[in-house]
């Protein structure tokens, strides 16, 4: 299904330092909140925007004697995600305790998966240009619980803690260091979010913190990355720094660019980059140190004594696989093949499942894939953007938009009249066929009537006739006059043919 794509070898972003050129190497750790009504180890709600500390079970608050109980649906969602990324599903996985203190993490540890993750190696196809893509390897996906939220702006002397997020299920999706530039990093997160939304395993809402990325950035001299790929020896790459909790594509790109230049300046000045965790300040467009980067042993990982290992059956995994929806790459390839769409149009229409479904409903009525794509992308999307509306709230239904395209295809109305019909249907919630009939907008296809209109225009403009015979391009003036005289209802193709015949062109 992906035969239409040309896979490129990643081309690194080259940054010129003061002394020499450098290349970027980027790896991503994306935290995606599992779409589930309950948390990973408790039945507490995951509803966003609830009153502080209202979605907290005893186990989330780490009350003495409380034990976690695995949410099977969250496990299913992780498996579904792995299948969507063509990854290895591990039938045996286990949870570990990751020990560190935060005020908004009551137990003093996080339950995660280090040694035996639920999902192994997979891949994401990143779209770089129409018909051009790159593969980014996914190292693993593991399940873990989120922490709560510290609030520092409610009192000048005190901080508050909201535990509503504590215990919410996260999938940490870890890539290999295959990403070579800021734009590719943003494209990777965009594609990952798109797949998760198609699968229904994460809503991808970055504004609410439901999808956030930790970006690992390092720089190396040209040729060193190729050595790493040959040997998988990280010593060929520069020291990496992690930029924490990025929740904007634009900020991801800006932060990577700043951090790369910061590291280059340090190395070229004779210093050494310190491995650390940093935060990005969008107001100052800079990264700043948050803490030294810990290694796994710093967290004193050990198997969680309160949870048995997960052992799942292959039949269960196969059953989940059978329920997977058509994913973005496959849907885009089908739109190109079945409807004759361009790569660009197919990409726009498959960017979101709602867009794709709306388009297919339009096609079902219109019977014209290219025409439907043109009207959905240009007319509908343009109008919705102007009105600050979402396609789910479109005032015109797919069936009615399909009727307009069908009327144009049949020749009952012209494309120009179609825009007028669209405007009425969009603003007045009226049936397109009824609009055409009651408003007298049906296209004139009677060649006799069109010929009479042409004769009138020619007779009234003898000077223009002579000019058109000298310069055939001026025939368009006559076409315009005939269309004006018929209120735009004359069939444009017939008008062009009759004008050319009458002028002897």
C-alpha cells in the first residue's frame, strides 16, 4: 500500500558553527495519555478540567495499604498502538518502580516499565513532502503512570498540588536517534499524533498536556552519524541534552535550533556539553538548565512488588489487530488510487479521521472524487476556517455538499453558480436541489438560446469582433459578455464553442 512513496535516507540539518559545520541528531520520547475513562491502576476518572483533587482514588494518593490493580483496557490501548506502529508486541511484560521524589507524586516513585516493556521495536513513516517519506525507528513503548500537578501561581508564598492527573495512564513512545532536523522532528510528532488519533488510543490534545514530547538533542561532525549507524555505538554522537515537556510543534522546532547552536558554541569554545535536562522558554526563545540528566541506576529501578508480570495471549493480540481501523498511510494511498487525487489533496483529507470520513460521504453522493476533494478542501475548509468552525460543526452536511458537486457534474449548474448554491446551503440550511429550482439557478444548456445570446453580443460589438479576429485571445471577452447576459447560467463549454464558431476562430 505504500508503493507510491519514495523513501529518503535522512538528510541531516547542517548548522555552520564559527569554525566548522555540524549535524543534528535527535531522538524523541513522546508521552501520550491513554484514552481511557479510568486511570492505569485505579477506577478514578480521567476527566479533564474537573475540580482539583476530585478525581483521586486512595491508591492515587498513596494511602497506606492501598494496592494498584491493572486497568486491562489501558493494556489493550497500548497493544493497539503497538500494532498501529507495526511494532513487536511482547506477550510478557512487567512493571518496575522508578524512585524519585516530587511533591505531586505521593508514593515517592512512579510505576513504569524499564526492563520488559509491553511493546518492542516498530516504525513511523514520516511524511516530508508529497510522495516522499522517511522511516523513524521506534525503540519501545511502555506503560507508566503520570504524576500530579504543582500549582505555583495561586499564592505568593505557597504552592498547591492537584492530584487529578496522578495515576493517569501514559504510553511513553521512544524513538531511535533517527531524526536529523527540527522540521523532521515536528513532522514526526505530527504523524505520531495522527496515528494515535486514528487508532483512538490518545486524543493528541497537546494544549491539555495529553501529548507532550521530551526532545533529546546532540550535535556531531559530518560522517559521525554514519559511523553510529554502522556500529550502533553512541560514542560517535555528541553528548545529548533533553528538552522536557514540549507541547507545541513550533516550540519543538525553535527549541531544537536554539539548543543545537548552544551546544556548538560550547564545543567550539573548547568546552564540553554536560548531559542534562533542560526547559524551553518560548518568551526568551532559549533553553535553560533544569537538572542534571539522571541515568537508570539513579532511579533505583526494581520490579514492582505489588503487580504481577503481564502475560497476554497471542489470540488476544490477534483479536485487537482485527479491529484496527484503516490507518493514515493506507487511507491516503487508497484515496490516490481510487479517487485519482494528488498526494497533497489526499494528505490534507486524511490528516484527520473526521475530515476523511466527511470527504468519503461527499464522494458517495457526488460520484466524483476529484470534484469532491476540490469542494471540501477549497470551499468548505476555507469557509470553516474563516468562521472559526470545526468540520464536526459544519453547517452544511456531506450529503448536501455532495449534491452540489453532483449538480455540477451533471451540468445542471456551473461551478460559479455552485459557489452561490453553496453559500445559501451553508448559511440557510437549505437543500441544494431545492435552491437551484426555486432560485432559478439551473444552467442553460439549450444551444439555441445560447446561440441567440452570442449573436446579440456580436451584433452589438462589431469593433470588438474585428479585434478578436486579429487576436483570438480576445474571444474570452465575448464569453464573459454572454455569461453576464445569461446571469451566469449558460453552459461555459457551449458558450466557448459557439463564440469560436461565430467568430471563425
